[in-house]
């Protein structure tokens, strides 16, 4: 891609940049396709690589209400995620939010 994606201060700025640069992104995609540089699951593969470098997470057991687990599975499926991954994301977001609220971050 000739034009680099700049750092963004807000999600709105990022959304605006992606909207304004749709042609650039499409052209870059087509060039990568023509060069044979596209692959399946590239982003997921990179994320798995980073996760494996960080080492295994400790295994825990947590009891959840049946309805909460059903809701988590449904929402995770809608996002194309496994429910365990989705629950870890939610927990991470909640912890960050609580730290910010408590003035610790």
C-alpha cells in the first residue's frame, strides 16, 4: 500500500480514514491478489502466532448461569468467535473499564 494508515486518536477518525480511502484499499487488495500475496486466515494466523509466543494461559473453572452461557454463545457466534474467546474479551474490557473508573490506568 503506497499510503500508510496513520495513527488515530479516536475510533471516529479511523472510521473516517477507512471511508475516505476505500479505493486505495481496494486497489491494494487487487495488486496483492494479482501478485499472489493473498492467503486465507492471515490475520487469524498472526494472532495465533502472537498468542503462542505469549505462552499458555492458566486454565480456570468458572460457574456461569445457564442463560448467561447461552447468551454468550449466541453473541460470540454472531461475531464469528468461540464463546470462550468472547468471554475473555468481555472480561478484559470490563477490567480495563474498572481500572479507568478507579483512576488506576
